[in-house]
C-alpha cells in the first residue's frame, strides 16, 4: 500500500517499513519503450565519414583502382574520338578559295555541318552513358563496403536500375539547366538537393521520381551536416585535381565511400565496421 505521510509515492513493505518506490523490496522499474530510434542523423561526424572512407579505400585499393581506371580510360578514349572526329569532319566539310586579289574565303557544306552535329551529339550521349555507368559502379561499390560485403567489379557494373537511374539523371540535368538559366543559383540548389537520387534508386530500389523526392527530403532533414560534408568533399576532390589527376584516383573513391557512410548513418542504418 502507499501513503503520503512519509512523502509522496512512498510504499509500506511487508516488513512494516516505509520505502521510496525505487528502494522498496520487489520494486521493478518500468520497461523502457522498445522499437527503433528515429533516424535524425544527430551525432554523425564528417571526420568519421572521411576516416572510414580512407580506411576502406586502403582495404579495397585493388578493385577500387580498377573501377576508377576503367572509368577514366573510357572517358579519355571517347573524348579523343570526339575531339579528332569532330575536327576531321569539320575540316573535310570546309572548303576555302583565294581570289585574284589574295583574299581567302572559306565556307562549310551543309551535309558536312549536319554530320558534324550528329556525330557530336552521339558521342556526347555516349560520354553521358559511360559517366552514368561509372557513377553507378562507384555507388554500388560504396554500398557493398558499408554493408560489409566484398567488392566485386562485375557486380559494381551491374545494369540493375539502369533505366530508373538514367531517367532520374536526365530529369535532374534538365531541372538544373533550367535553374542555371534563372541567375545560376536555383540550378545549384536543385543539384545540391537532388544529388543523392542515385543512392535511393540503387539502395532502396526507388523509381526515378521517388528517388529524387527522397533525395530532397534527405538533404532537407540533414541540411547543415550535408552542406559541411559537401564542402569537405569538394576540397578533397579539388586537391586530387591539383595533384595531376593522380590524387583524384584516391580522393574520389574516399569521398564516395564517405558518402555511403553518411547515407547509411543519416538514415539511421548500421554501417559495417
């Protein structure tokens, strides 16, 4: 039984003595509420993310460098084909004539000009496709690492979710371009809020539109943390560029693995040690 003569909530035990509730014989504390804690992202350290990225890069340096080398080599080859192909078509379609006074005039034939535009467009599309496959490979690799799986190059270049990723990438590119048209700043905002769409499409199997929406919501909930993380990532990648692109083969994978750490942690999900 309880009584207030010894203080609010005091209890008289079977031995006749009065106790505060937490000291009474046989007292049991109320059970703590069960269920997962809300994913607020509080306490997620940017420094821990980059330390994790660096450690996992060293542990998986072989397959990571293979994937990076494949992507860089493909882009360089396509760029060289684009540059010399366009230059050759432009030269072939241009004719020049020098008159009696020594003046030289040049003009391009219509068919050659159209061919140059067509080849340029096709090669640009090919570069976009290669870059997209490379980005997906890096995201898949980062997710394998934070899930505690071994890196497999063939799995990183899997074509799952390729269509959804491509549609989302086009939508984001168009929206960003329109934003750039309106004094540039809106384009930067769209890009920043939409930059995680690929992670949601690949990790959560979302549709293009849902992936973009999830990215906006994710950034909005963790805005301050992701702004600082983005700045740190830009600094790291810039240093990689400065080091004659060699440093980029280190900086880019470290940043992408750190992104995987942030993605899982800010969503309240575990990260493999």
